[in-house]
């Protein structure tokens, strides 16, 4: 895992400044502290930057990127991991290809030579984001992995196309304007984002499973996007027959074990994150069986009984002989590190779990690890979240009687009471645009869309006027691929929508890569191996949610290694306790509000309405406010703090200067590095 960046100028005769490339690498040195590489393609107006985190091939020179093909035609800069690389390298070697390194990155150059770049993509297995330049075609292509585990952003200036692993890398280029857009602000205050967007004017995210292709035409840069992979849930018409349960259970077990075996491959030690959930516990159990020595497991705990899961994680660690390390986070700590977390997430957060995760990854890094296996993706594939199961009950159980569905809904709501007003909306909501696209408004979006009603009142009057006729539901519906939704089972639909919205930007973003890589930690999610996923989408809906068991098929496949209490336990969303549950946390939040939500700070940023902000803070402090209402207010305050911090970090701060200063601190200089010719 690393950090990448680069530039393609509209005019090929205009050279790329190497100092800018080094600065782009330096500002993301947390992603790659092991060295800087850069490359300007001669007389092409194209340049690449790289900050390296050494995981495969630890040789500091041999693994330095960018990589250039032996004939000089292709250049690649890459962030991420390609698994199964040993088999692919052996196959290519038998066909006459010669490798100069042991790095998995070099595979892409040879695969592209054999199949073309687009033809090479089906062979790439893992989480990745890379930029590939083809000299003969004068074409730059950005590629992001199938789920968006690795981030990748781009922007255009009048003269250039600029890209980077993080938004701050794009902003390190002095020609890129830095401004929070009114629509971006709207979405930051409601948490739910439009796929492919960011909080900032003109800064785009490469969408998962997509390529962004940049070519020069008639003196201009032409940018187009192309999908190379999608989930492809089967049509209902193709779900007319199914195999016995045992077939799916055995196949899932086979794919899952294979994925974990591949993700344990590294030239450094690999640990596991361990919560009290079935996802991380099954990963730990299989990983422990694969390893000769005890697996190291890291757990984060909270000082709140309702959100504490360490006891059950300890039972799992003891059952498989893992060496467990528990980090307990106190309530007040979370807000102490809030501003630092926002610098890394580059977007708003509604729950301080992301800060707890950042503190956990920092602890893991300090313990000498830089690779962990993590459980993201299981809830998305097997309907673990309560909001996904709610839509299965409401829309996907045609054979159940109204009484049976009502009984299940009552049980679900009661057992997830602490998430009311957060993961689960207080009241049903219908968004016309989403209902038109999907057939109903998914429950996984309803709580955030409910929050949208309060957003205009929080915004500065100028921002409110700019979004007067704006509909967030319409904006999201407009970018969804309806061909992947129409004709599918309701559970397939809501899983697809969640994966394309909150999963990429929230679960994999601010709760995943951004806070892990803040501490140079590579997180590998075995559930997102695309071979496993392509099997998982074929699972009958009732194998994902049966009776009152979420993730039924996974429970059955892994039943032999799970403690009884964990096998029988319902999914519990892993979150930090909201601020209103803890006096110390409330005090820490108010201290931040005094700084970032003061009248002076609000007027300087021009994002929020001061009177509305103060009203929210007063309502939150009122002891007569209900717990469910305060849960919603906690999220709103977190969003308001977030946007003020985003302005401070990336608009008020001179980011290009910050990047140059960071390069000087690191001693990263413009001197032609040793580049690998593969």
C-alpha cells in the first residue's frame, strides 16, 4: 500500500515541475513513509509521484515506483496489492516475460503487454488504485479497485489533469482551486454522498470498478469514464431454481478460505483486527489455522456497556490461541483527536468510531505491524446490517404473511433500539426519485435523507440560496446504474445501493483506508475478494437472512470454529458511543464547539448559519431532549464540526506550501531516483 499522484498537462510541450511531484508525495507520506519516487515522461507533459509503504519486495531501490516498461512505452504508479501474484508471475515467466523485481506492481506492465490494459484488469485480484500511461497512444488511465477500498481523486485546471490518492495530494498542485462546493457542503451535513463526488468544487472520486481515461484531442484534455466491473446480481428471472443449502455453504467456505490464504501473503508480519462480530472472528479463526505461529489480534473497546464487545472477542481469541491486544478508548479521547481524523478522512463523520479506529491502527503500527486483515464487506454481501434486513422484511418476503412480517419488524426494531435515529430512521421516508429508480426508498438511506430536511437551515444564507432547488435523493438516483437494479430481488437492490453509496465513502473510506493509512497500516478485507463476491451475489436471499439469523450462510459455513455465543448472536453495528451518553465526551465535544463553532469561526468560513448552530447546541444540552433526538443531534454536531475543520485544513491553509514544507522535513528532494525498468 502506498500513495500516488501525478499530472498530465494539456500541452505536451509544457513540462511537469518535479518539485510539485515531490510535494504531492510528501503530503501523503503517512501512506508511504518508506521512500519517495517520481518520474517525468520525456517531452510528454506527464509526471508521476509515489510515496512507498514496503510490503512486497522490501528492497528500497528495486521496489521504488514509478515503474517503466523495458521498452519505455508504459509507466505505472500503483497503490494497493495484487494477490495471487506468484502464480501470475510464474505463468508470465513461462511465456518469456522477465521480471526485474519481486513487486506485484510489475505484473501490470507485463499483463498489459500481453492483453492490453483493459484485458489485464480481470487478472488483477485485490484492492488497488493505479495510474497507467501509454506513450504510443498518449493516454493516461486511472483505475480503481472493484469496491473502492483504495481511494483515488482527480481534478482539472485550465492547463492540467491532476490526480492523487487523497484530496490533499490534488490540492498540493498550486493550480488546483480549493473551495467547498455548496452541494458538497449539503452532503457533508447529511453524511450521505453522491457517488463520484467530494466535498470540494471540481474534485471527483474515481468510482469503484471504473477507469478514468484522459487523452489529448485538439489541444484539450478529453476525460471519459468507463465501467470495467460491477456486482451483477442475478435477475429475478434467473433465480427460478437453486441448489441445496449445503452447496452454497461448501462453496462459500472454499472461496473464503482461499481469500484469507492469499491475503496472508506478505514480506512483513500480518495481524488481524478483532471485534466481537462474526466477520472478524471467522477471519481470525481461518487465519489461525493457516499460520504456524499464533496470530496477533488487535481489539478496540469502549467504556460503555451498550457498545462494548471485548468479552466476546476474548472468547474467540482464546478459542483459536490468538495473542490478543485490547485498546480501550475513553470517551473524552475521541474528540481530542477529531481534527486530526478529519485531516485524514477529508469528509464529515457522524460517529467517532472513525477516531477510535485511527487510535487502534496507531497502536497496531507502534506494535510493529503494518498489515492487518479486516472484516469489511461481510455485512454488505450477507445482509448483516439491520436496515438491509428491514427491507428484506418489508419488500422481499412475499411468501410471509403480514403478521409474520410485522412480528419480524417489531423484533428487529426492538433489538436495534440504540441505533434508532441513526442506522434506522425514526419514521419511514419516501424519496420520489429513488423510489422511481429502485421501486422503494431503501431503509439504508432513509435516516440520512431524513437528516437532509434540517440541512438547509444549518447553511449560510448564500449556500442555502445556491441549493434552494437541490434534491439529494435525485442527485444520487441520477448516478445509479439502473440496469444493475431493475429486475432484481429487493434484497439484492438494497445491498447494491448500500455498496455503491455508504459502503464506499463511509465504511471503506472514513472508517477504513483513511484512518488505517493515517498510521501507515495496510488493511486487507478478505470478504472483498472478487471471486468470492461473484459467488456471493448468486446466494438466494433466504440464505442471507433466514428466521432471525443475519448472515445465515456465513454462520453455517463457519459454525465449526465459532463459540456458541457468537454463532447465536445477532449482528451488532460496531460504533462508538454517541457524545450524549458520556459526560466526559460531552465536555470534550463542547470544547471543540467553542473553537470551531464560535461566531467568529463560522463567519470566517462562510459555510454555516450561526443562529442555527447555536440552537442545535442548546437543544443537545437540554436535559429534556429525548435520547433518540440527541443521537441525531450528536451526528449533526459532528457534521458541523467536520465541515468547519475541512475549511480550516484545506481552504484556509496554504496546502501547496504545506506540502513543500513536508518534503523539506522528510528530506525528499528533486534528484532523479533510481527507477525500475521492467
